[in-house]
C-alpha cells in the first residue's frame, strides 16, 4: 500500500491528521468519542484495560493509554481533539498535554507561551 | 430583504467558556482578554442582529470521524449543546431559523456547494464559546442561528480559497432572502496554536498580526496560502483560520474595521477578535 506524500510532512514535530493516521487511530478515536458520556468515562476509570479491549485498540495504543503518553497516542493515530476527552479523564489540561509532548515542565510551557511574541520554531 | 450588517471573527478556545462559567473575567489572567470583547458587545447592542450565521468547526460532538462532511449546514429548530468530554458547562440550546436555513441550503447547492444538510446538529465549544463571549449574561440567546460546520479536523481540509468562496456564496444566499432580517456572520477558531506533537505550544504573533490586517484590506492575498503553509505559520490547529476567510467572503469588499483585539496566550492559543461592518460604522467610538 502506498500512502500519498504531502507538502505538510516537512513541518517538524507535527502529525497532520490525514487518512493514514485516521485509519490507524480509528479504534482509539472511537473509544475517545465514547467519553462524551459521563457513564462511559466512569466505566473507563473502573477498568481501563477492559475498556480499551472492548474498542479494539492495538497493543501499542493500549500501552500508550496505560502510560498516559499523549505524544505516542498522537503518533499512533490519535486525533488531538479526541485525545483531549481522554486527557480530561487523566486530569490533564491542554497545557499539561502540550508540555508533556514538548518534553518540558508545565511551568516552562506556560512561560514559553507568555513569551511567544515571536515565533517559536521547532 | 435580509441584510448582512457585519461580521465577527473570534477564537473559540474552550478555556474562555470555562472562565465565563466560573466568573473569572476580571481576574488578572483573564481581564486583558475579556477587555477586548467590550467593544464587540457594544457594537452588537447597537446593531441588534436577528440572526447569527456561525461558521465553525465541530471537535467530536455532532460529528465523529465515521462521517465527516467538508461543509455542513444546520436546518433545525434548535441546536443543543451537550457534554463533549471537555469539562465544560452545558448551555441552553440555540434557536434555529428553519426558513433561512433552507434558503441558504438551496442557494448554496444552486451555487455548486455540495453541502451536507443536517436536521439534527449539536453545537460544541466551537460554536457556543463565541456565543458566550458575545452575550455572557444572557439568560437565553438573543439571536437565532444558522450553523455552518467546516471540516478542520480530518485532512484533507478545504483550502483557504475554497472557504473564501463559500463565504461569498453564503453572502449571496443571505442577501437574497426576502424577509427583513439583520444578520451577523461569524467565523470562529484560531488564531495560531498547535495542540499536538513536539511542536505543541507554537504561536506566531507576527503572522497573526499580518493575517488580521490583511483579512480586512486584501483578503484575496490570504486565499493564496496553501493549507501546508498555514500549518507551518499558524500550527496544525491554527488552520481553523480558514473559517475567518469564510466570514470575510460573506462581507462586501469595502467592509470597514470596527474593532480588532489580539491577546497571547489563552490556554495554549493566540486569541484574536475582529468586527467588520458592511457600511459606515453605526456607532462612533465603539
């Protein structure tokens, strides 16, 4: 199978949510969509492994859910808007998720945002 | 005849909605942001629009990735807001305007925009946060609405040029509606931000500033930007700015700037708001 190359592939540190990622991430994103309902968030909290199994996540996706590794979940086809629903269950804010993916502390991430009068590259 | 009195582009960051729900507008963190909306509210109070045509994107409430319309138009008597797992307060539904919806739908399809028609449509923060920001104290929303959802989630996305043309077609649709209605067109989302990948937290103030100025004076120049260029300049989620071009397309060429405000950061995002009016400003000094 050959997936099309795209002119956005060169943007560093960016995983544009295209067909390839959508296909890979479908079970994961479908699970995240279920978290629109409070009872499903509670069911996930009760037994994460069973819940991930029910939605057919791949072993790598299940492992990344288990370790709260949002960057890995993005790389495995998670869409960030859907992952936000999962991150909320983990008590992670948008800034927490940003800092974690960038590999810096939340305070460093906030300071970076405050100072972003100029573009941050990379 | 219906008339587009003006257009508003505004960020729709969920944290804004949470701040309004918690009454934090006057705190040190939030005041510089919310101060930028006082002139917008004064302008709305002066023009008293009947209808808001809201061009926004859904983030996984009304649509899932199983079926993603590139452009979708609501045709419902009301648009409920529901829990989308983002921890936001659920707000009252927004009333629809069925006849205007179907007029816009017929006009768009005749104009070769093959939109998806939605007799049921839920509206998430992409739609409701701008409504909260405009009318934070309203017990019920003072306008009816026609939601227009643009796919900014599942690539390939429509281009900036395509969204600008959609806006022009929406403008023609509204201006050909026989009833006397005063309409405001919203374009929501942006400005620069990236929520995913090692580049999360990317903000580009020089580009945002240029974008706001150029959108008013020379929007066609912005329609030459490819989506790859936009992702590079405003981040993978900042691409929502294509919906600002849709709003601009619905305005007249000579629409005038009433108000502009830019603030960094709100959550992880650069927040911007613009008010354009189709004729000379109704209010001096807004």
